[in-house]
């Protein structure tokens, strides 16, 4: 097996205001969002640059680090259940406006023989995904396209920082403002009768602790939900649904909406941007808690009248995205 690897650096990170002083044992920034938080600033607009978007994305959860060792790991199990609930509910339903249907949990992978580098970089995550693909520890990108490799980091490592958003190297005692990111690498694999040259799309999220508490689950799902909707709407980092007038960095659908988060089906998630129906210029940050016929079916051809039997309107709407 040989490789010719092309890597993209982490092309964007999501930004949060840091706590005044880092909390002992927590090496990722604070999430300053709430149900009544601030939405996108006036004048925010998004454009579609035409890239193929991810619909019905298959989420592969990957828990990396010694923190996740033990069978079963209590916090990991809570996260897995929360992600299943998030994907099964209406959270992703407004993405139907972009032609994106909701995702599903494909599986979970535990890599607990060692910890990530501390501090770690964007390239460390890409190299990790390549190593796991080479070791046949993960499904290949074309095995169930599209796959989102979602890496959940342990709480005892820190991100090295991103010079686009903060001073790097970080000043002593300072946490990076970046608590998660999405990106991709090209995975090349040459086997007899099977030549692969596939993009592998991944995201990583930080952890706020190792105990199986609601707060620690909330931290992970808030960041993961944000990065997942951004991956689906802009898989390649800049040629999908992106903010107009922002050339790099924080320009995806979740970035102007980081101030708003709340529980959907008992899972804490972050809001994202959608256009106003019938008005591609104006829009808003949304956090779907219920299925909306108006938004779910916007611009879709339903093939004439809705014909009985319809055992459940929610089930019928669900089948449309």
C-alpha cells in the first residue's frame, strides 16, 4: 500500500468568547450561547457557489484518547444516544431548503491506545483520519457516501490555536477560541483491483470533561451539531453555501449563529442560517424544534395531492427530507 497524500489545513474554526481564566482541567473554550442569545448581525447574506452538498450524511463517531477507554464508557454512551436523538428529530429539517436531507448515525469507533498530541493541530486530525483508514479501522469514504468522520477529542488536550482568529503561539494560560472545526483530506489507497483517490470529510469537537454529566454531553453536541450542518452545506470549505463578503475563516452557515443554542429532543444544539422563504437575500438563524410543513416542503414538487392513507403527518413530513 502506498499513499500520495494531499491535505487541506483546517479551513475554518468556530469562535467563542473565552472565559476570563481557563478552568482547571478544561482545555477548550467556553460556549457562550443560549436560547435567547444574539443571532446574525444585520446585513448577513449567504450565496450558493454550486458545490455538491451532503444529503443523508452518514455520521461515524470516533472517540480518540485514553479518556474513552473502558467498556462501556459512560460519557461516550450518553453522547452516542444524544447524537442518535439529534439526527432522528427535526434539527436538520430546515436544511431541506438547500436540498439537504437529514443524516443518520452510521457507527462508532474507539481509538483508545493513546492520546492525541497536546497541543494538537489541524493537520494532526487529518493525519489521524488517514492512519485509521489505512489501518482499516474506519469505513472507506466511498463505502457509504457521504460519510462524516466526527472525531470527539478528550478533555485533557488543547488545540494549538488558529492565527486567523488569535495570537499564535497562544499566550501562557490562554485557551484557543476554536473548539471545533470541519475539513477534509484526500485519501489515496492502491490495492490490487481497488484504487481509491477519495476525499474524506471530517470534523473534530472538543470536550469539557470526562465525567458522564449533562454539561459535558451538552458541550459535545452543541459543537458537533454546528460543525455537522456546516459540513453538509459546504463540504469543501468555500464552494458551497457560504457567507457573502467573507473570503476565508468563519464563513459557513453556523458561524453567524453561534450565540443561539437550545435543546431539541433533549439534545443541546446550535442554530444555523437559512434564507427567508421566497427571499434569497434575507434570512435568519433557526433552531428547528418541530417539523415545519412550510419550510420542509419549500420549493419541492410533492407530485400532486397528498393521498391517503397518511398515518401520521409528522411521519409523512419526515419522509420528505
